[in-house]
């Protein structure tokens, strides 16, 4: 029966979370000398104590431990959330101009001080999660402050959506293209996805009318600008007027967007919008099947214009496949969606989890060989995707059981 398979899956991801993912960061990555967490461990499991510390890693560690502590009701994880929160406030906030730096040096001094809207969104997402755990009003105030900065400087009132990059003083960098081969690409789906998840989390705890409006606009941007109406894949890069300038398909982004978009629509509580989104969610999930392989792996991406395919299976995309297909199965109970979840988990257990050294490899190739060239932990490698997958699966199976 489905419920029996789901209950077994729930138990297995719970064990993966508390027995492998979280202990890796707790036991190996806490920086006793400088505070916070170390900025890098290589794919060959070599700690780099003097590596820079990135906003993505720091904020996603904060989100991960706060969410784990809240869901599992375990004070051990609250302490590690506090470590990340304290370091974020001590070193990443720009006290003169406001906002979050992209990175700091190992000793905590500012390093990359330009303001990426994505970094502000990561911090906002994480701070709200910490507030949900602790009810710390100062942390909520900081989160609302980041929201207001994003709206003041990042929002494009002419073309809608959000600009990408700013100087430290929040003057916009007009040449901040996302792909060096094409300077017309001014907006990315990726940045809007992170603003979407951040605003959704903030709206859970702060029912502000302007925030609600901006969150609804984001959902509609995905529906009418970023989801390709012919293929139901996500278009990824755009000029200032939302003309797509890329033929790249990312199967991981497809399936991640599917469930985060529905999450936002549910939080907004707009029945008509929710119905429209749920129809698109199923179509996106079906389109992403194109990247799902018989062994349960989800390949990375396809460049349609060149006809090239990247068959590597990245850790974050595989984790998002589990949540996205479980979400799609909850909506319409199509057996193929649940099968995709179970096959994906089977692939992860056999190939992506580093059972010897902890955490997950960055990726594995089509032959199942782990990628040890890219980081195990680093500026772009955190436990957010795989930990969030475990927590989402547990939460959704519990809901299905009840």
C-alpha cells in the first residue's frame, strides 16, 4: 500500500537527517576560533579553515538548523541555529548601507560587499525561520528590514520583478549580466525563485498588505512570464522587459519551482490563483519527467539550441525532485509521481550520500561516480536542499497519514 511505502520513506529520511546530514555540520564545520561555520570543505573531505564564508552557506545553515529544531522539537539544533544567527548579525550585515554582504573573509571581515538580491532573500528566508522557532522580535524586525530594502532598491516598478545586483551603497549595476556571453540578460528565474520562497515565509508570520500584493505579483510573474506556455519548462534568463534570452532547461529548477510556487499560492489563500497554480504544477512536474532517468536520477540540464545535455545528477536537484514529485502526487495521486519519489530516494541512498564521510556529494555522473572536485561544503554548497527535503517528506507523510 502507498501509506506503508510512505511511512518507510519517512523513517529513512528522518534517519538520514539526524544521523548523517546534521551531524556532519555539527561535528565537522563549526569554527571555534572565528565563530560561525567554516566556509569550505573540499569534495575530497579536506577542511579549508581560511576559506571565505558566504551568505548562501551561512543563511542556509541558519534556516536548516532553525527548521530542524522547530519540526523535530530538539533543542540541540536550536543551539546551532543560534551560532549561525549570531555570526550573520556580527559579520554579514552592512551597518552603514543596510543589507547583507555576499561573503566575508575567514576572520569575519567584509570581502565581497556588493549587494545581490538573492543574498538578501536567503537571509530573509532564514531569519523568518529562526523567528518561527524562537519568537525573537528583533530577528523578525531584521527580516522585515531586508524585505523593505529589496522593495526599495530591487523592485523594478517599470518592468516588474527584481533587479539582480547593486554596489555596496545600493546604486544599481547596469552591467550585472548573469551570463557573460550575453549582456542583455538582466533578470533571472533563480533570483525570483529565492525572493518567492522568502516572501512566502515572511507572509506566514507577517500579514502585511503590501507584502501580500508583491507575493501575488511574483506568483503571477512565474505563471505569465517564466513558465514557457508551450513546453511548461521554466525559462531562465531574461532582458529587462522579460524577453527570454536562453534555451537552457534546468530540470532541477523545474521541479523546485513546482512545489514552491504552490506553497506561495496556498499561503496567499486566493482560491482562483491556487487553482491556476495547481494546474501548472502538474504540467511542470510532467515536463520535468524528461530529465528523470530509469535509475531514479534527475539529470542536470539541457541546452536546446546546441542539443547538448548535462547528465550529471546534482545533489540539490535530486532532493528537490523528491519534494516536487511528492507534492504533485498529493495533488492528483498519479502513481507515476509517487514512483518518481521512491526511485529518486533509492538513487540518492545508493549514489549521492557519502556514507563514509557524511553529507552528500556535489553530484554523481551518468556512471554513478561521485564528483569529488566540487565542494562538500562551500559558498554554494549547504545542507538546505537535502535537509529541507527530509523535513518536507516527514511533514507531508504525517499529513497523509492523518
